């Protein structure tokens, strides 16, 4: 038996939310399910108004957008905001020493922050699944073909 949630009024305008509005569907199974569904507290029109106002706030204060982005990255990678600032201020990749747009490198198992590397080096590490032996085999292969 499915659990029926009580329909709450919109917190923006106080009006009723039409059926189907206010539900963010599950990203895993793409259906509304009690285990995964998140309910918004505003109707679609109020969410649109709020998002438009938020966009204007960021345009008025560019630093606000940067602060939000830093906080989002810090939360996502489990690092401090100071470490995010260090990555943003770094100029060269810690692996290839190229000047490029840098990304936050972290261990996918321990979530430990490792440093600031370029996107190409980050993808290379991802393709070998951070396996040191695979990287050694690749070096041996390259040296053997010269």
C-alpha cells in the first residue's frame, strides 16, 4: 500500500499546489516513490519567481555566485572552503605542469582531497581507475616502444 502524503499549501503564495506540482522525481528510478521523492514547498510559479530573483541577486553581486559555488564544491568534495580557494588560485597542473583550467582531484574511495590538476590529467586518472600498477604498465609500454 502506497503512503499518501498530505498536500501542503505553497509556502510562497499560500495557495494549493496543483496535483503533480511540488514533487521532484527520483533520479534513480525516475518515478515518484516514498523512498526517493523530495517535495518542494512551493508551487511551480513561486519556484520560477524565486529562481529568477536568485539569478538577479547573483548578477548584482558576482561574489555571491562565487561564494555559493565554493561552498557547493567544498560540500561535494568534503574539503574546506580554503582548499577550494587554493585550487582556484593555482595556476599549473600538479601532474603535467601545464597552464590550464584546474579541477579538484580527490580519491573516490576515501574522498580525500589530493590537489589541483587539469581536466586531461583528471580524466587520465579516471580511465585507469587510480590504479598505480596500470600507470606503471603504461610507462613501461611507452618506454619499450621508443
